[in-house]
C-alpha cells in the first residue's frame, strides 16, 4: 500500500476482532512511531504497550467508559516526555513533547493501516487517572490512547471541511 492509499483509507476503528496482531506487527508499528520527526530529534515521547485485560479495562473507565478500548487486543499509549525535550528547549519543551508524541501516533496509525490493522485516536480521558494507571513519572503526560487490532467494521469516511479551512497567504 502506498502512502496516499493509507492516508485515504485509514479510518477510526472502534470495533475489533479477537485475533491478536503479532509481536512483529506491533514492533513494526512502534518502529513507525520511532521514525516520526521530533523537535531536535530529542524524541520527547514514550510508548506504553498494553496487552493486559485488567489494564485495558481501567483505561476504558478512565476514558469515560469507551469500552472499545478493552475490546482491542492491544493499546498503545503515546506519552509526551517534557523533561526529555526540556534538556534543549526550555519553555517550548512542553508543546514540543506533545507534538512529538502526536506525530508518532499518526505514523503508527498509517503503518497499522498498511498492515491491515485498525486504530482509533482516543483523546477523551482523565489524564491524571491514566497517568496513575500506567505509573507515569512526573513530566510524562498521556497524549493519546490508541486501541489496535484487526477491524471488525468498515466505516465510511466522515466528511472534511476541505478548502473552507485553507487560508492561502494569510488568514
Ligand atoms: C485529538 C483527537 C481526539 C480524539 N478522541 C477520540 C475519542 O476519545 N474517542 C473516539 O472514539 N474517537 C476519538 N477521535 C477520533 C475521531 O473521532 C476521528 O478521527 C474523526 O471522527 C474522523 O474520523 P476518521 O479518523 O475515520 O477519519 C479523536 C481524534 C483526535 C485526532
């Protein structure tokens, strides 16, 4: 699959088959995350890979009851590591770390699509609860929970605003 096909056909998947992605597939997806750009190449991000049902259940509760999180065989939580970015970037570090963690999610979602797997960016969660569940150290913030597995649905592409949100040469 080429990049444009992956971009066009990736959808938020909220229903998963029981079949588990292989370790090799998960490692390829993580590698795609590592290969994403980052501010100063500091890679102000960490990925927590969750396979344990009890942890997925806790995450699903922390994510306001989004139960598809616990139905996915695997979840990857992309976290912003501000201290790592702060070694070079001071007051910009918090934002850079969020950007580093976010752009890695996009790479991972596209790689998952290429491998025939589905993902959904889950951003609606209680940040403090997720940090506690995962034992995140100070300065490391969960940015996105990404359930991952074989899709059990084929959603239509939701409409985009398109050229209404393009501003050429200024607002
Ligand atoms: C920052 C962000 C937060 C999101 N949070 C959630 C969420 O908590 N739960 C959910 O089901 N989908 C969530 N989504 C997925 C969007 O609903 C989805 O990407 C959007 O409707 C467009 O659909 P598509 O991804 O299939 O193109 C989130 C996406 C982003 C980028």
